C-alpha cells in the first residue's frame, strides 16, 4: 500500500472561497465596529465594492445572520444587530472555561523563551495603548492569549476561543478607550504567575482578566444604551 504520510493537511487542499473572504471581511468590520450596531448592509453594494456576484455575498450574509451579527429582513434593510448581552456572556463562559484549563498546563509547560516572547507582546501592547491604536492593541491582545495556548501545546484551544469570541470582542472594542491600560497590566499578572510556575495563580489571573466583560457590559448599558440588546 502506498505511504499516505506525504498527503498535505486539509487546509492546504481547500483555499478560502469567495464567500469565506467576504464573510471574513464583513465579520472583521462588525467586530471592530467599523460596521456598528444599526449599520445597513446591501448585497448589491457589497458585491460592487468587492467585485463579485451577489450570490457569495448572500451566502456570507446568511452565515453572519446565523451567528447573530446581522439581521436579514426580506424587502427591508439588512442591519448589524445590537450587541447581545446573552451572546456576549455565552462567549465569555466558553472562553473562560477553556483558558483557565489551558493556564494549568501553561504554568508547568512554558519555558523562558516563551515568557520572554510574552513580555515583548505586553510591551508592544503598552505602546499601542499609549498611542491609542486600538486595532493594534486588540491584535496584540489576541496574540498574547494565542501564544500561551500554542506554547502549551493547546493551539486547538485558541481556535475554539477565536471561533466563539466575536460577540465578546464587540463589547471589548468599545471598552478600549478606558480599559486598555488595565488589560495589559493584567497580562503582566498572568505572565508573573506563569513565570512562577503557579497554576492556581495563573488560573485566578486569567479568570479575573476575562471577567471584566461583565463590568464592561454594565458600563455600556449606561454609556451606550442604544447598542446593547
């Protein structure tokens, strides 16, 4: 029998479709609030801007609607949904459970080179915060959590987190004007626990870090009541 070990992984065989690319572009703009709650979307306009037919746009819209990011109303405007408290808290539950479990592994698994890489990311985050570069700050924030999962041998955890955290990210983006400095300070606390190889301290640090989403929602209900559902 021919050796199958040389077969490439599935992702190398299946490039992103046009629908995938449209979905990812729109998803990114919804999550980072370039397309805020209430923004109207038109299949025809998206298709024209991206140089594609309307069918893949329609398919991308359907995927976004299934995930709760847009509301499609036949014969009426398709709009970006308000930030759903229920969806945010569901995402938080999934993320918190997965990352706490990963921290127990990370505290015993990570090596000095991993700690140093995380330290550099935190320093870059601090610079992005001081420059009020929210997009860069958010990307570095994700990189910090991703790299902990990867260095722990649990990168699949980050893939699960990434696929479930979109609603949480919408609320977090709105909080970056006042919460960025707190976030990178808390990353330093997480890193200190990892350096100390203290699983319980690492779990507590990431649990406290992620739990701020509840306070963020409370503040948004007061400051931006029209966008919270």
